[in-house]
């Protein structure tokens, strides 16, 4: 039994949550396998109705659950409520998938035959989700998995179990049959091997190191795997950019949700011709951010999620300073009991510094000067990560050049690198993503298997 604490007030215990044993994780997998035939064969309208009811309840309880999310994870209340409402939208959109799912009937190339192409559920899917979006990421994985007739074992982050418990309760009351959805809370290092070994498919969002371990174990068993492993996302500020817009986009991308987003802006690549003016404006805006109690409507940025994450962020800041990065703002822990870190901006950095290579996952961003668009694109692409990227420009030609040449799986033009829609595919390239995109039209590729059947109807009966 572990205490779940409020990162803004670590003395406040939100609840105590039991951690599962390996044996209990195996029982959850067994329940999912037992429920699979019935749920896979269920009427598409039945699956649609269940998912619709989940979305309806999430909407109806958005303020209540948003407050719980804020107390558990630390993002501001408006962000917490917004995440719950987005989760409802995901379930509502996914509720249409069982009804939209189609196939193909094609004339065979042999006389009297027809070829039929259809999709079937992949089976029991293990979903391993992070703490930074404790409702939305479980929602978008779970909703699509169930929509296509799979059964689910969800292992949420042990740092944020409360939202997952609420989601499990809502799914149960929405009419999901026993065993179709199973919740297992606990240490991933302990439970991970059993969960991966017992699954037909694994969808994981988290750190690259854990993702590689899951991939290696899955490949050995020839298990389908989907990985989303973070980013080091660049925002290019071209010399023709509207600087006020650029500053607003950089501020949102770097510091909203306390910078704890895989799509957060961490490398701000600024043309030298506008560098100083941009930095001056950005520092002024950062200084005006109100950091504090995330339940207060006036707060712009809450705490980081845990003491361990705070320690990691501070280590990265110290490491950057030792490499010669110039601290333009912030850099320190704020007074008080909570895990509050000043929004931090470095200037005078280059792309070889570790602060510009490794994901920090906190409210820390760096400015890198560039000599023209070609140089800026080269810097943006010079990364082990390729999740999200962006450019701020008034020029159609420069926007299109960046869109075509960016290596990232997501490209934003005059918009923050963080912020995605639920009806289109999401995911990165290379080490940032593996095994196919999530959400939207891409979800069917991961959560179903294709089947081609040939029917000879030319035989007389």
C-alpha cells in the first residue's frame, strides 16, 4: 500500500493505493484472455454504447476529476479539467470506430472466387502509461483498444494511480463485461516482465531505456509493440516571424503543464537577426508567470510531479551551467514545501550541449542561435529524438520548406510544439517512436490484425 501525495503539498495524502504482485498481474492477464472471445465477438453497437457512456461521465464529472488530476499530478486546474474533457472527446470519437470499421470485397483473379479483406482484434493488449497525462494517455490507448474488440490490462504510472482508478470505475459502470478491462498498479520493474510476456500486444509511453527493454523482450516473443519515447523538440523562430506570436508560442510550448510533456518545446532556435529582441521579450514574459498553487485560478504553472523529478531537473540545470550555458532566468527551487521549480531559460547554448541532447521533462528551455533557415533546420534535425517540431514565420515558402525537411513526426507552423488533436495520428520517428502511430486513422493498424479470405462460390451445391 503506497501513499499518493500532492506535489504542491507533499504532506497531503490523496489516498493509499495497493500495489499488485506478479501473481496478481498474471491473474489480470488471465481474466483478459478469458474475456477476449466474448468481447471480440460483441455487437459493434454494444462496444460503441459502452465507450459513449464513458465519455458522457467524464464530461459530466470534468471539474471533479480535473481537480483530482491537479492534486495528483500538479498541472493547473484549468489544464486538469481540460485533460478530462479531452479524454471524454477521445472516448466519444472512439465510440464511432466499431461502427465505422469496414472491409473490402474484391473480385478474385480465379473464376468464381471473391477475396474479402477484414480486420480482427489483436487480442489482449497491455497498456503502460506515464504520469504526465494520467487521464488522457490511458484514455486514448484504452478507448481504441476496446473499440476494436481487444481486452486490456492497464499499468499506469505508480506516481499517479488515482486517475486510473477513477477511469476503471467508470468503465465498469458503463457496462464493460468482467475481464475486458483490468487495472494493475505497481512498480514497472517488478510487473513489466510478466505483463509483456502475457500480452498479444504492448503499447508503452515513457522513457527510452524502458522502451528499449520492452522492445527487446517483445521481439523475442514476436509480440506486437508500440512505443512513444519522448522528444527534444525544436521551435525555429525565423527572421520574418511576428516576435510577439513567437514568444507566446515558445512560452506555451516550454512552460505550460510545467514543461512535463513529451512534445514540450525545449530547444528554441532563433535567427541571429532577431535573437536579442526575441530573448528580451521572452524573459519578460517568463518573469510574469505566476508559479504556485495549481488549484488557484490565477496560477500559470504548478509544481513538478515529484521530489525525484525535481532533483533530476535541478541536476540538468547544474550540468548545463557547468557546460557554459548562460542562465537568463530561473534555475532554482522555489521556497516552500512543494516541488516548485522556477521556469528556467538558458541562452548562449549550442546543440552539442547535453542540455540540448537529453530530455529534461521539466520547465527548462534553451535558446540556440542560427544563421538562416538552412542552419536552423540542420540544428532542429540534429537530435536523437524526432517527435515534434515547429516554426514561426510569416513566409509560406519558409513554412513549406520546414514542413518538408523536418524529421519530426509532428510539424507545427505558427503553433506550439505541444498540443495535438485526438482525431489524427500521433507519434514520432526513430528513437521517439516505434511500432506505428497512435490515435485517429492510425489506431486500427496497431489494435487489429488484417485477414484476407478467398471464397470459391462457383461450386454447384
